[in-house]
C-alpha cells in the first residue's frame, strides 16, 4: 500500500466515523505533515467532490474543510492560511489568492505590487470574456 493510499484509507475511516480522529502526528511532527494535508485535499476536491478549478474557486472555504474534517490539517500544517494550502495542493492550477471567492487573502497580502498584479489579471480576464 502506498503512503497516499494509506492516508486516504485513514481519511475515509474518519469520514465514516470508524475512527474518531486522525493519528496524532498526521499534520505535524513528520516531514509528511504538509504532504498528508495536500494529498487529502486533492482527494476531497478531485475524487470525492469532483470539483474542477472553476468550482473550487467559486465555492472553497473554511466551512467546507470543517464539514469534511480537514480543518485540523489547515490549522496544524498551514497555520490557518487557506491560500497556501490550496495552491500547494493544486500547483498545476496556478491559482491566485483573490480567485478563491469565499476565502480571504492572507493578512498583509495587498501590497502595491499585488494590487497591480490583480488589476492586470482582472483586465486580462475581462478582455478574454468579451
């Protein structure tokens, strides 16, 4: 059994109530903490919920993580910072923090440089949709 299959099997036991919680060092204490969190978020979004990039951007929030018992992964592996959790779990989607419509950008994010980048992104997006 691969590590990914192992962590997913534990996750399924937590979701079904067969286990009350994840093992103590699932998110921290091992080099695999963030990897475990990423693998389970990918499993949840792609396999269980069948979301694509667009749907994720429109609906993803902390409540979803709580509902599917991954809020502790966010807390322990990512110190409650949603964007790195999502972007590191889905690097191929090249997400921007402002695209997660139901989540906040990280504190201190809106610098002059980030504002300019977001504005350019928005103008490009509007231009493409016309």
